[in-house]
C-alpha cells in the first residue's frame, strides 16, 4: 500500500504538448512496415473508455509535507475555515517511456521545479464543504471558482474542470497545456480523476483504423498506465468497449491480419508506437488470442496443479476480492451454474477458507508465479477463459460472467 500511495502522489504529469481537439493528417502505412509511429489528438472526457480514480490527499497548510513541497508563495482566499491544500506535481522526464521502464527515485522528484504544481484547496464556507482548484495554475486561489464538494460522478463530463499547466518539450521549450480534472467524494474518501483520452486515425494498405489510448490509473495527467483499444476498422465503429478490448503497454492489438505490439506511448506529445510482431501466435501472454502462460500453484486443499492438470474443454481463472464482498457471492453463483466441460480456479489474496471449485491464496509464496501472470493486483476481478488448445479466448470481470458464458449455460436459465 505504501508503494501505491507514493505512485499516486508522485508519478505525475508528463503531458508535454499533446494536441488539443482539431484535425491532424492521417498517417499512411504499409503492412510491410514494422514500426508505426502515430500522432494523436487529445479529447476532453474518456469517450468509450472506463477509468478509475485515485486518492487526493488534502493536508493542513502547516503540515510538514505541505511545507516542504509548497515552498513558494500561495495566495489563499478569505472566508474559508478548516483550510487544507492538496497538489499534483508536474514531472517533465518521460521516465516510463521510450524504452526506460524504471521509475525515478524519490530523491529525483525532490529536485523538480516545485512551483509547477497543480493545486487544490478544501475547506468549509458557511458550514458547507467546498473545494477550489487553481485552474489557471498561478498559485492564487482568489481568482478561481468555489465549488461544492459533491459525490464523484464517474461517467458524465459536465463537472470536468479544465486545468492549465506548463509543459517542457525535449528541446527545452516550455509551453502551456490543458487537461481535465474532477474531485469528489466516494464511499467516504476524497478521490480525483484526470479525464481525457487520445485518438489516432491512420491507414494500413489504404484501410483506415482508429485507435484510442486512455490512462487506466487516471489519478494524474501522465498516463501512468496507458491502455489502448481499437475504436474503428473501416466503416465499423465500436459503440462499447469490453474488458477484453483493453490492452496494456506491451500487449498486442490486431489490425487486419497482423498483430502489433503496443510498444510505447509518450504522453508528452501524444505519440503512439506500434511494432508489428509476426511471431505473436507463438508467444505466451495474458491477453485475447495469445497462448495462456504456464503456471503452477498449490490449492487451499494442498494439491499442486499446473496448466496441464486440467483436461476439460475450458479452464476459467476467476479473480475475486474481499474489497468487494459481493464478488464472493458472484463466485458462488459461477460454481453453482455447473458449466459443462469447465474447470474453475478461483484466486484471492489472503484466502483461508475453501469456497468450492479449486481455490488458491495468491499470498502463498508458492503461488507468486500465477499471481504475477494472472492477477498482479491485490484486488482484482479479471477472469480469463482458456480453451483446450491453450489460448485465451475471453477476458471479463467476474461480475459479468453470465454475459460472457451464456452460450455454455442451459438456455432455460434465461427465459425469464
């Protein structure tokens, strides 16, 4: 949890010049080209994408952490009680991109230009909880709107706040950039969400495609966890994105008859890099169409099992989490459905009670390998359907299992 906390506070904006809405030339490529370097357009809101949010910590202005970081003059408004301040640092170096996956050390962040920080205030005005966003990034809250602290609205974009900040391009040039942000309460916590995505339209052998990239992490502006999806192919345009349509950095999307690795995304100028991979069909990966990686684990009843231990037509690896207790009930519903020719493996962190099927505790050191390959988050609901040939044929949230496995169920169950 400590590492996650530091990332939310410190792994911060790199948006250095991604273009705002407007026409750009479409890239034209050949399927013989190995590398596609795509320009993109930034859009307000997340479009078809669904994203999360991150904690936004407000601290008393005399707190030593605030004093250390906010060591420049800030103009506070009058008439606000219980004043607290929160911020997001704008980091210039593209430390996650262009082949360097190693995060910067905390000491490096401390050497940044701390004045280039997105600020927000919280407090009470006449007994009402409010917040103020330093929208024009001038360290002066007296010229910004006072907003009521309400419930975080996850999808609509009416409450998005445009925010402006300085970005630095590779040649040392500094420019102003824009992103969109929201703050609100959810289940007793203050959360924040950056809210934008980029798209790129291009052609391969004169056949047009459109891809989109969003930051799944969405607690800052730097696309800390970029995810890509194919939004359109020719005249076919998606109106919905399912979990299986999202691909992380390093995974592969299919364009026509070829698979392209999502090799890089630099949030600074919105550049997307795709690399054609003729050997994708031979590779193991936890994504649609790929060979499911081998695994070995010990179940709660003490059995040691591998991928080859399962001989049914389908193997479902289902993640659930105590962070959402309802997922336990959903897992029970999945078992009670009695799917024919299915084996089901249920994975949870800190699980000590056998819930049925084949369950395992991913905190068991022996199970570290399957954890890294098929979960990788303390709390996860992603489920993977593996067919007998060894390929992953579907990926979905455990909560959506009925929609994805309806074809394997007794149709009598759905008459009503």
